[in-house]
């Protein structure tokens, strides 16, 4: 038990994977900060198995490390707003109940990650601990589209995430 604080520090600091993470080895593609008006909300990081991103590729891991406290209901609302922006309104009703109970309230420094396997099935993690797997590949595509679609509401962040030059 005396090593638990060290393990926790390494895990939360991003230096070592939590035992809950999959055994897939990921390499960073790109990262950037999501800001709203003058507030920095989170740092987003995209990773793939080879460090390059191709649309629709799996496995992939998107990690959001929060830079401020955010209520779970606000994360759900933002997800719904982005799906509406992308014309994926059907996911609001199809997955609304699932997402309402999925994410906890966030404290500055917490991370939420979404990782897909080779088949495109996605799993959510909170601070490296598994929350839930959603079996439908269509959900994974719709969720990742919020950041990775060419039609995202945040094209500058997308370019940073996929490693594109400005």
C-alpha cells in the first residue's frame, strides 16, 4: 500500500496507464486547448496506435483534461449541441438517457477519455477508470465527429488534434 500514492501520482500525471485502460499502445497525434470566450475549458489530446490520424480509423483515444470545474449536465448539453450542429440530431434522443447518467461532475484536473477498439466500439474512462462501453460503432463515429469532423464547430482545435499544419 505504501506505493499507492506514487502509482496514483504517475497515473493522474499521464506518465503511466491506469490498470483500467486497455492494453493498446497509443502514440500522440496532436493536442490543443478548447476555449469558450475567454475561458480555457479543457486540453484535448488525440492518439492512435501509430501516431497518425486517418478519418474513421480505429483504435483511437481522445482524452479531455479539464482546466476548470464543469457539471456533468453541461457536458451532456454541449454534446447534444454539437450533434445538432453536425446534423446528427438522432443521437440526442437515441443516447440521451445513456449520457445523462454516464459522466460525473468534473473538477479541474479530471480527465474524460473515449477510446475505441479495432472494431470501433467505444469505451469512456474517467481519470483512467472505465465508466462504460457503448457497443455501437455509429455512436463512436458520431461522438468523435464532435472534434474530428471537417464540419466541427472548432476547426482550429481539429487541425491541432489531427496534426495538420495551420
